C-alpha cells in the first residue's frame, strides 16, 4: 500500500465562509450575530495555554487525584 500526501488548492470562488461560534454566558452563539462592540471584544481575547503558564501534565494529574 502506497501513501502519499496531496496538497489541495482551492480558488477563492470555490471557497465557502466558515461560521465561527463561541461560548458566551453559558451558551453557544455565532460570532456573526454579535454587535460591533462584542465582535471587538471577541477579537481582543487572549487564550490560556498551560505551557505558557508553566503548568505541566503532572500538575493536572495531581489536581485530578485530589478531587477524586
């Protein structure tokens, strides 16, 4: 069996828009339904990553064991 990677290239007229949803106040909403101020807040969001905070998988497993 032969496997090879193939790159798919689309022209702009072949593309379709992607609808982005986000969780707000406990429920999910499409970003397209936001008012201009809420859209601005959405684009200014910072995303938390464990590695950037210096946390490792062992910290999470320790917390999980404490909760059990």
